[in-house]
C-alpha cells in the first residue's frame, strides 16, 4: 500500500471513529472536539491525517470548524443526513439500535411504495420488458444468493430509475445499501416461500399494465413480508 492510500485509510478510520462518538453522544451537541494536535496524539497519526478526517465530518454536517476557535458539534438531527445511516443502525458494541431500525423499516416501506407508484405511471415499454425478465430470473429456484442479490439489485434499481425522479432513486440507493448489509448479516433469503415469488410476479404484471392501485397493494404486502423477516432475525420483536 502506498503512502497516499495508507493516509486515506487512516483518515477514513478516524472519520468513522469520531462520527461514532458524535452519534453516541460522547461529544454532545454544541460541545467542542479536542484539538487537531490532541486527536493526532490520540490516534498516533500526523495532524494532516486528522485534518482530512475532520473536513470529511464537516462535509456531512456533523461538525462546524471555526478557524481560530475550534471544532463544534452540530445538531445531529438537523444537519446530519443519510451518510450516517449505517452508524445509527448499531451501537458501538455492535448491538442493534432497535428504535432506529424500526424507523428505517417504516421509511423504507413508504419510500418503495411511492417509487413503485411513480414507476407504474412513468415507465417505458422497454423498462417493463426488462423488469419482467429480471423478476422471472429472481423467482427461478436453484440460484445461489450472490446471483439472486445481483438480479434483485438490478431489478429494483430499474424500478427506481423508471420512477423518473432522481431524488427518489438516490434515496432508494442509500436505503438499499443498509438492507443488503442486513440480509448478509442475518442470511435472510431474497426469495422466501412460493407465495412471495407469486407476489413479485404479480407485482411486475401490475407494473407492466400500469395498475397503480394493484401494484401498491402488492408492494405493501411484499415489503411487509421482507420486513417481518428482518425484524424477527434482528430480534426487534423480542425487544418490543
């Protein structure tokens, strides 16, 4: 690994560790972070490595760097964005942040239903044909998880793109990364019982035929089934 790559790796590690401290309240809102010099000594790196990490944290809205004054923690729920989703999902000890996971599941369900409604109305014939092909591949028995994951990602990226709304598509990409992580963590299958396969195929038929109400009902059921698997595997139900 060359010097530049090593510096970037160390800087990213410091970024994550400091962000975690802010998210967990070690550095509360309005507080002042240690100086660059103090952080460099703590992490045993050069000051420019710490400076790079702090600029990255400032870019995502967690701190404000005031020249000659210091580095101050911003209001987390006002300035922070999707960049800290992964950190909010778990605590520092690796345990799940169950209230946040419930919020993510609720948001994801509403987001996907909105995207599907727009996609049903706005998709092209070529997108409908491609979606049907991908859905049949996804529901074909005997595929390994890696292949299913690739097909699933392509299918739902296609649906998000066919909504013709770039903001919804970007939001979907951010949330999808979390659920890929959860599926891998708990080994949750992409396709469950035969019922879920049939629901997905029916959803694609509604998508192709521009049946907005039918697609919404089917998507609601499909997402609810997937979310139930995640909640059960993560132990959310037991924590409630």
